[in-house]
């Protein structure tokens, strides 16, 4: 009798607590919540969708490698872990009911007869809250929430541990049965069905109201907040794909987009977007353009603001810095690929708002004219990057020697003019429209006259002496994207795209042709960049190569999804040979070049433009 009664109690508790079982039932309707922890390293951050953010004092985390903790990238790195005293070997128990997303995690942890529910939520920009609950256990379970902060001084008081590290202060507080606070953590003894609730607060220069904040964090309605975070996924447009992994990857990508959205701050006048929150916490030009392409499908106001925020940083002469911060003094002095008019038009088409075009047009016009006039030092009608970083292709072999007129920059400028002309017509500015037509024609003619090589059927940069630098990189396809090339030139480019020895690799398109001696696994020297795939897909369609465009779209989505299923993250760039995890590829190196160069840092995970382009492409953008 005793056994029967207990098993009924356990079953009741499980069904009561697994609030995601309702989400699981929705799978048949296409809502497949992100649920891959994988290697760890996935972004965990509070989104501007839900409240104010602060890029000066970011409390931005990643999922940990042990499958149940978080690491926050504050000045003194903070690790937050769940430890089971009875058995340290407890593992995640993957289930359809869990959710591993950018601002909400709900996961099952267990070992030999013990099953715990672990939940993390971001309450606001400075606070993570959570709960660990005993769902199944032969007896009371000893659990510990451990926090490690390098070089910190600790104080313990009742259910609170305070960590001091120079300018920063963190507070860990909890509530639960037999709760004890000690140096570096909280422990509790959980009978079946009971839980330990905890909050970790980041207090950077705001310790005055810390008592109040701690109390509010502990008494927050976690269930309500959890349902609110999950509701974000329910209101997204449903992808039409019948591949469940692609659909799950889509929801993951939308989550990556959401937590890369932050609020207006000082000199950045509108809500804006980041490439990954960490390590890139600020705003970049072409990143923002790609982010807007994804956001337009589910957050039109955020898509418009992503572009307006960049334009709000424009200088009086039309210049827009390639990296922008809330403080004008800290902005960079370089330009970046000009693709904002293109993105603005796409946002306008999807989320139609003439006021938006009215705001953007004069600013985009000034930016394009700056690119044409101020970036053409030798006044030959074609523009130069000035610095390799301006191109966005940091360590590309294109820049192993000095470069003058650049194929991508000039193709982008022509493309901008194409969309500026559309905007001018929309706004009734006939003279401007005529000016853009004329300028497109002149610059396209120059590109084809000076940068096209008839012999190899490809576009190249010029060196400062005006001689073509014959290295085949994806930059050579930008005239296809921009509508600069003739039908014959497009056909020649498609030959290169479909040649297995050049760009048609296991995962096309490598950033450098595979038959180049510089081709390797280092960032822009071979790996696949999803933003370039996006540009080439559009270029192929523009010239009538629909099959090639749809094949490239399909393999791009599949490969992003394949690595997401394995590693749990959306990467910055991918292996064109399709065999190695992007985590194993080189990222720059001592001199930023070459096979075998030492990797300078970890790869970037949950990269915003990859996610944005996935969203855009699976929704038919
Ligand atoms: Ca020039």
C-alpha cells in the first residue's frame, strides 16, 4: 500500500511541475522549442524586448560545459553551478519537455533514481533567478548552488552570500528547506517535491537598494515569468519546412536574435542590435543590416530601429563608424560594407512604413556619397577600403598585400544606389532618382572595365598601382549580388560557384576558392560565412539561376542546423569541407594568417547574423 501511494504522489508531482508538457503537445503544430545544450557556450542574456539593458555594464552569460551551469562574462568571470552532494556525476536528462534558449532554461538533471528540475531565468538586466526541484528521489536530496568568482572577498549572512571584487559586487540569495549559506554557495536538503529557489544579482555601482532588489528577486513569480519567456516562441511566424530539425533551429535562431537586441543608450538614439553580446557588445554597420533582415519577419519595430540606430551615429559629413558605442569618442575611424540601403528597403517591403524611409533616405544618401567621394583617394571613380577591417573580411588573403580599388566596396555602392533610387522615387525625388541611375551606370562600367578579368572570368581588387590581384575570394561574387555584371559575366561566375575544385565544396561557399594556396580553415581564409551565402543566393536569383540559389539556400540551412543539433549553438563561420565543428577551426592567429597559425581565442557562438539569415531564409526572405 505504501509503495502504491508514493508512486501516485510522485506521478502527480511530475505532471504538475512539467509545465512544458503543454508546449510539447504543440510540437505537432510546428512549435519546436530549442532544447540542445550540446557543448555549452550558448548565449544567455536579458533582451531589450523585455526591459532596459546596459552595454557598459553587461551581465551576459553562456551555458557551461558541464551541462547544468552558467558563466557570466563580467570583469571578474562568474560561474554559477548546480552541485548534487549525494552524487556529483549527475547528468542532464535530455527530454522533449526541456527548453534551452537565450533567456530561459528548463532542464532535467539526474542520477541513479534521482531526478531534479533545474530552471534559469533572467529577471532583468542584472539578475538571474532560478529553481531546483526534486521530482524523483529515494530520499531527501542534498543540492548546492555554487558561485565562483575569481579573487573575490565573501560575506555570509543568513540566506545571502555577498561577493566583492573591486568595483563589482554580486549577491547570491536563496530560499528552501534546511537552507545554509556558506563561503561560495547555498546548500539545501530537498525532500521530494520541494525546491531551492535562488537569485544571483550583479550590483555594479548600485549597491544602495540591494536589499530591496534581493527580496524582489526571491519573491518573483518564476512560473509566470517562465510562461512569458516561452510565449515569445508561440507568437513567431511558423516556418513552412517539414524538417523538424530545421524548425527547431529556427526557434533557436529567433531566440539568438531576441537576446542580441538591446535598448537605446546615450549616443545610440534607438534600440539596437549586437553581433553576439559577448565578446562584441557594441554595434556594427553591416551586422545591423543583416540582423534587420531576420527581425523584419517577427519584430518589425526592432528591424527599423536596428537601422535607425546605426544612422543615428552618422557624422555631419556622411561618415558612419564601422564600430559604434554609446560614447562617440570610442567609435572607430573606419567604414564598413555599405549595405544599409538594401536592408532598409527590405525592411520597408516587409514592414511597410513610409516614415521609416523618410528618416533613412537623407542619411543613407549622405553615407553613399561619402563612400563614393571620400573613399576614392586617387579619384579614378572606384573606391578603396583604406583598411582591411573596413571590408569586414579581417584576415582575407586579399589583404596580404596593399589593396587599392576594391571589388566588393564598389559593388556594394552600386547596390546602395539601386535601392536609393527606389527610395527617391517613393518619396517623389525625381532628380535624385536620375542622379542614382547615372551614378550606378558609371560605377558599374568602371568595375567591369578595371576589376573584371576576361581570362579567368572573375572579379579582382586592384593593387595601389592599378594591377589586378588575382586571388579568388567570395568578394568576387558581389557584382552578381549588386547587378553589376552582364549575363555572360554572371554565367562565368556561376561556373566558379559550381566548380567542386573552387567554391562548390561540401558546405559552399568557402570564403576563398579551394584551389588558392592560401585556402585554409582560418576565419576569412576558407571557412563559410553565412552573410556571403545570403548575398550570393540573392545574386543567383537576380540573374535567373533559381535552382542554384535554392540549392545554396537549402544546404546553408541544413548545415547550420546540423551543427546546432550537435553543438547547441549558432556559429560565426563554418567548415567548408563539412567535417569539423566550427569550434575547432582557427580564428585569426599571430599574424592573422595561415594554416597552423595559433588560434587567438575561442570561436564566437550564437552569432547574430548567422541566426538572422537563417530566420530570413527559412521564412522565404
Ligand atoms: Ca580609387
